[in-house]
């Protein structure tokens, strides 16, 4: 089992009102994501759009 240090993710508690949570859950279901995955995507997208987080470019493939 991976630990926080292995996959470089951090857990935290998020308090969110029921109406907003229901909207996030519905959006996640529409896009076939988990609620957690949807929240991660929303946060990453907002950070990218604001210029606070650069999009990472995957390394080139070594397959020939």
C-alpha cells in the first residue's frame, strides 16, 4: 500500500455545504470521476488557469 510520501499526495479535511457537495457529486458522476477526483481536477484546473501551477509535460517515450 502506498503512503503519502510514496505518491506525494496530502490528505486534508474539507468542509463544504450540502448544496455545493451535491453539485460536485453530480458533476463527478457526469464525467465518470470519483468525487475526490473531481475536486482534485477542479483545484488543478483553477491553479492552471490562474498561472499558479504550470502544466507538467510528460517525458518523451523511450519506445521505438
